[in-house]
C-alpha cells in the first residue's frame, strides 16, 4: 500500500510501492559542486525497491542542481543487501547529521544510510524490532538527538497494537510505550507522528498498513516520558467518511498547532493539545475513491501542501487561519497520475513528487512560489532528450549494476 490501504485492498492487501527515476550515469563521476541560489539542494535521495524483487533494494542519489552538467542523472546508488523489503517511508526531511533512516516495511527492517558524502553513500547499520514492538513505519528526530518511531504491531501477538518507541542514534531501544490504551481501541496501529517540543507533546495516527482493521483514531502523548494521554476518535465531515484511516500529522509554522489528514481525504485541526481535553475539528474535505486517496502532506511556511489522488493533483492551502484553509494553488498532473509522496526542499523552493499508476515509474519536481503558494511543474527536470517531465526509473542499469527497473517511495532533498 505504499502509504496506503486502498491500493492495498484492491490488490488483496499486497503492499504497493511507489516509483523511481531513470537517468543516465555520468561515466566520469559527478561534476564538482556548483553555486546554487536560495539555498537549493544539489542532490535528491530516493529509497527504491527492485521491481521484480530479485535484486537488492537500494538508495539512489540524483543530481537536482539545474546548473550542473549531470543534472537529472543518477550519480550513485547504494544496495542495502536485502531483497523484497518493500521500501517505504524514509524520514520526511534530511536530518542535520547526514544519516537518513529508510524503512523496508514488509521486512520490518530499517536501514541507516550515511549520506555525509552524497556521492558515496554508505550503509551505517540496520535494525528490526525494538523491544516488544515491530514493523516501524515513520520516524521523527528529537531535540536530544534520539529518534522517535511509530511501530505498528506488538511482536508475536497477531492484531495487537504497537507503540511509540524512542531509539538512540544507532537504532537501539531507549524506551517504549504501548498504544493500546486506555481507552482500549482494537483498531489502533501507530502509523505516523509529529513531535511538538513547545508543548511537550507527540501526536500519532493509527492506520493499519495491512488493512486488517480501519481506524479513525489520533493519539496524544507526553513527549518527556512517552505517557499516552488521550485517544481522540475523529468525527466525520459533511461527506460522512472523511474521518477514517488517519494518516499524517504535521506541526504548523508556529511550532504549536497540529493538523492531521486522513487517507479518506479529510483534514482536521487539533485544539487544546497542552490541556486536559484536546479535540479535533474537521476543516476540509477532498474527493476520494478506491485506489485514489489523499496521502503525504508537507508544511511550507503558512502553506499546507497536500496530495489528492482523485484530482491527480497537489493542492496548496493557505492555513494562516487553520480553521479555514484556503486553496491558493493547484498542480494538476496527468489524468492517470496519482501523486502520493511529497517532500519539501530545505530552501522551500521545490517539491519532489512520487506516486502511482502512470506516475508509478517517475519522480517529478515542482516549484513552489513561497509568496503566493502557487505550484508549477519543473519541466527542466527530465532525462536528456525526453519530452516528458520527470525522471523515470524503469531503466535496466544502475551505478551498482544491471538490476533492472526499480520502484521508489520515500524521497528527500539533501541539505544545502
């Protein structure tokens, strides 16, 4: 299901992966770093699965510097030595320390990739279960240098809720807490998370990657000791089903306000997180259909950027007043392109997009106007001689060998 369920359900709950790029390799190696404006990134890191699951899954490094002679080329790859892990989420942005965590969800394995030298990526280590919990899905860096993970399941117990796990920088268990309650809710499978240090809070969502259960839960935890404080069950919006399959919480620009979207295309504002009676209020809906859902959002200043599958689009919402999101931009893709994963460049100037269907073998870039919120497709980002924007990953050969087509999921920009 890549990031979700419905695609999974259609294919009898087979986990789906996203797509990747294909680009030529520069025989002489990457060009020297050139000067870029506005703090733009030189490289894009893409976590990819071997399409036929015969060869190792890998991380690809793509040159995204428009002034570079190797622009759009795959300048390095790192096979992780594991086959068929179903590469899924990476961290949502490149950490300051230069090590990216990439999750192979189906295998319950997470790979630590050292990218301090982007053209020579190195596998720093990997880990699986953490204490009583397994199948991590998403990670967030903490102010103390540790990493917080949302783990879907309790190991050895079918259908048991997982928990919130704090890990040190090498992936070793520091502490953990179950998401099982009280109050008890058998649908909860910790999915994604947002850390709110200013309020000493963490917010998690609850969608089951295997679609054994369907949840409308959002949980609120105390960050300092990982105590589970509240389990909120989202109310439906005007359509009646926007509350199901809670997806991605994000902290807005003030560092205190959290919004949460759902795969069923609802958008909710959380209120009173620091108090005894937090609540969630519906603020927006988008169309939804089986196999075409809403997925990963990002916050860019006072804009909430959201993928919407039915509309084949990435929508830009002004959330200056989060109670009343206002659409200010819309990037409409091809009629059978379903965007799924997006991540923002550290400068805030560009967005990477991966997805499904006709987008399943492509990675796109979009430009964001930080003044207006307008999104436009970057038509310069394409393979040499190509007429279609984007870099495909259906190629036969990679820097690490002739392993054939690959499918990506998580993709993040390098820090400038």
